[in-house]
């Protein structure tokens, strides 16, 4: 099962995301690693290679998300869909509190937990971004 995403679609995904991870908001500008073009719904779960199913993701978000499209809301224990960057609005599911990302819905809480959006490393990077004037919040 090979996947091919053309360079023009890759460019569209990067530009649409303004070179930021569409899950955690980190900017690629100061990262040593190249951000990934990620399948929101993995191909093995029926997702395609079209731009409507692709998102820009930092390596940490992409590796934590892996093939998942849903996870457990740590507050209710309910299995819910993960944040979908093409369908959902970030500000409806999350809020920034200092350098932390807080899930305000079941989708947001499940995504924060599964993708480990507030790991020490990410908080450190957000602090550096803030000091450089690159942090979103």
C-alpha cells in the first residue's frame, strides 16, 4: 500500500498550516526536524491522499497520533474522535493557558492526552517560541 502525495499538495498543506503543526501549534521555523504531511484519517482506515485528509504535524504529534482517529476522554472515559484539523476549529476544542494547551471538549481532552501536547519538551519549545515572538497564544 504505497502513498504518494505530490509536491504541489505538500506545498499547499504547509502553506495552509502556515508552517505550524495543526495539532499543537508549534512552528517549524526553529525546529531541527522537518514536520510531516500527516493523514488525518490513515489510509489503512480508509483515508485518502487528498489535501482534505492531510495536515501538517510535528514529528511528536504525528508519532503519538499514529493510526488513531479516536481516543479516550480522560475526564469521562468515553471514546471520542480526535481533533480533525480540516473539520474542527482549534479554538472550539482547546485553549492556551500560559504555555499549556487545555482541552475544553471531550475531543480536545482526548487529543491533548493521546498526543501528549503538554510534555516538558513541548512546554520548553513553546517558551522559546514565546521569547522569540513566535508563540501563537
